[in-house]
C-alpha cells in the first residue's frame, strides 16, 4: 500500500526547494526584460521564463476563407505597413527571442476535417488546430483533442470566458478563444447603423435620443428596433418592396434570425447549472423571442434579406447599406472591412451597436457568432513531445496579443483596423460598443453539434418558410435531437483525454 507519510515528506521537501529551483530556472532569462510573474499580477506574463528551442506548427484556416486565418498567427511579407501584420511580427519575434518558440502555419480550407488524418495515423504533425466551431467541437468525442482546463490559465482576461462557459461539456474544456485569435471577433454578429439616417429622421432622434445612450440605458430591444426600422422604410420608385431600390429599416440574411433570437439570451440548447444540457427551442423564452423576430424578419416592407435577391443578394444588401439605403445592418464584424474596402466614393457613415435585447428587463445584451466561421483553438492528442511548449505558446499568444512587449498589441491593431475607416465617422462610443459585443458573445452549442440534423438552422428555416411553425417543426426532430445530445454527453464522460 502506498505510504502516505512518505508522500507528505516528499511534498514538504518540494515546497522547501521550489523557490531555489525557480530562481535557478529564471536567473539568466529575466535579464531579457520579460515581464514574468507566477503570482499573476496585472500586466505581468504569468509563467516562469523558459527557452524551448522548438517550432510549433499550427493547422489553420487559409486566408482565402478567413482574412485573418493565417495572419493572426504569422505575419505576411506582402503586408508590410499593415497595423495587424506589424503587431503580429513584433509579437512573434518577441516570443521567439525570449522563449525559443518559432511559429509556423499550415493553412488549409478546413483544418477541423484535415486533422483527422494525422491524428488517426498517430502523427504529431501539428501541435495546434484552429478552425470554426462547427468543424472542431464534434471531433472532441473521437478523442482527437486533449482537455486544457488543467493546463491553461483559463480565468485570465486574454481568454474568452463566454467560449469556455458555452463550449465546455462535463466540466472539460477542449476549445478556447480570446485575444490569441482574430477570427472569433471577426465573425461575431452585431448591428451597424446609418448615423446620418438616424440623426436626420426626427421620429428617431427626438423620440429615442442619442442611440449610444439608448443602448447603455438598456432600452435597445426588439420592439424598439422594429419601430425605428418601420419609420424609415420606403418603397422603390415603382412602389415595390423587396428590390434593390427603396430604403429599409433592416438589412440582413436568414441566418440572422437565430442570431436575433440569441439576443434574448436563449439558444437552441444551453448548459444547465448541474453541468447538463437542455434543449430550449420550444421553451417559452425561445418561442416568445422567435415570435417577435419572425414578425420583423418576414416584414418585407421593413426588412430586406439576402435570399430575396437571388445570386447577387449578398452584394446587393451590402451595397444598399454602403449607399445609405438601410438604417440597420445585421452582420458580422468582418463586414466592416468589406465596407472599408468598398470602391464606393460616397460611403455611409455608420456606427456599431449590439444585437437588441428581448425587453428592457433583460440584464445584458447577447451577441451570437457565425458557427460556420467563428474560430477556436485546440491541441491534438498526438501532440506529446511538444505539449509543454504548446501550452506555453498558447498562453503567450493570448497574453502578448493583449499586452504587447512593445508597440501596438494585436488586439488594439485589430480595433484600429476595424474601426478607424476612411470616410467613416467612428467615435469612442463605437469602440465601447464593440467591447460590449465581444465581451457578451454567445455560442449556440445545439447549432454547433446540430443534434438531430436540423438545430443549426431551425430558426432561419422556419422564418424562410413564411409560416410561424417553430414548435410543430421542432416536434418532428425533438426526440432525435434529445437522443443525439444525450449520446454526446455520454461520449464526453467516456473521453480519456
């Protein structure tokens, strides 16, 4: 039988000698002015300085699919002078010089699919994988990834606490997001609003006042948005709605239906206080929220959706907003770059506000993500020899992207690139609104796993049908979704990683 007294003696010896070992370990490296502090004081890198002398390879999304898929990890020589590129270059050079870690990437279209080949072959080819949540999460139950809750300092502010909370099952965390990534922020939904249209319409500016104050006072709700949207909508020259002419209170696309419902704080499935998961499509909160959203999204005299305009719908809706023919634009942060890069000479001046709430009693705003695009990171189970260096690098990527060693941080460079656009009058309030959006991100775990085969689009599919049949449509798949969800939970309990 194991000797308990012997164990206590060993532990005591370790406690006595630990300070000496720590001093020896960091003595030379601290001269490099690395802000290292294991106590976790603010703005101090929380790990003891180490030199790994190794290369960590990240399987990531190619730039053809995500603008920042590669750039968030490694600089691009063709982008000299770009704020984000320069910040990444400085961050990576600092990490290499002080910790001996070189970062390389292998970009592919769908890393979450491609990692299966190397893991199943037992190859330690990639140490980190980064892809959209719908590609990543379902692979966890196949033992493709290692749990990270005992390795990373997940309570620190460079990790997205909403992602940790929403995406962890059975108290195990396999996937993380935060300041180490840009593709999580870039694919979070928000509302862009036409400042000129709002200010010049007395029905809006006099009744609701400053829209930023309106949002901060907790009054930005479904009902308020609908009222504002209706007050500015006008048909085209032929008296028709649903065309590229005219003016609309809301511009968007069908997927945004679920995003608006999530604004009420409800998803198709959510974790319960006891660590389980509950399907909520037919809950009172979900049904009530969908009723309001359905009325708004199907009102063709107020809302113009991408799918109404055929193959050119995405471009047409974006152009409608750029040219000043839309009050609100339900879209992701990535659209801001598209507007910046637009060749239109007379770009709309617009601001940023969060997804509206269900009612004023709701405590905070919730902003859903595009589950097909919003990215998380994970560590493959085949990563054994470089596991320590990988964990160290992930912490360093998060920390030094938020708190730079010198110059601009990657996070701030992203804000600068996103917000300070030519011909667009952004103000400090817009940056605060963007903080609100990113700090209150919501991940729909039911849509990500798509239990029963239809959860990922049940709100949008019902809206597109033109009939509010959410409950009856859900009844047809409820049993299958419940069984699939329960199987996922059971699979998580049986994971050995």
